[in-house]
C-alpha cells in the first residue's frame, strides 16, 4: 500500500472519498483532494503590514510614539523585514499576537483596534488543499494508488 492510498482510505477525507473509491471515480477524488478549503497560516510579509498600517494613517503615530508597545511593534517589523513572520511557527505566531494585542491596548494609539489586529493576521492566511498538505496528488498518482491498493 502507498502513502497516498492510506491518505485516501484512512485520512481526514476518507469518509467523503469512500463511495467514490468504490465507484472508481478518480476525477472526483482528484477534485476533492485538490479542493482548496483548508485555511492555514503562512508567511506574513512586513511590507504588507506596513502598507496596511499606513492606509489606516497609523504608521507615523506608531513610528513616532515612545510607548513600549509601539517600540516593540517597530522592532518586530525591523527584525523580520527580510524574512517576514512565519505564522506557521507557533512561537512566532504567539509573539506577533502578543505584540498586536499590546498595540490594541495602547492608549496612545486608540485607532488601532482588535479588527485591525485580526485583519493583519488574516493577511498571513492562505487556502490549501489536502493534496498540497501531503505533497501533491495528481490524477495519475490517485489512479496508481487505487490500482495498487485493490
């Protein structure tokens, strides 16, 4: 048995795929496996964060502020300007949420809201398929896996 066969028959989509596997509806199986309906966190680019903050009219107030939350935010932007924030990393995700929460609570920047924080985090989200997660599942690979599994 192959890893792909195990994914098709025992993975999170197994129940949905079972009748299609029995009927050998490989194209429908392919479509389900490649359906981009799983929301994950990926890379949050500093450029995108800066643009959004600028559009809110908050870039200069945050840059000019002496508040520790603003300084921490600016340092984070500077530290990650080349690599961006890898929100798939739990530590980085928790830290950026903490930094953004501090900005939300900052009385010197009252226009930065919880909605702004959530929007910034959503910039780092993307939709992927189950096939993307397992490294791909072409129609030929699905057919081969099902032929070997029978």
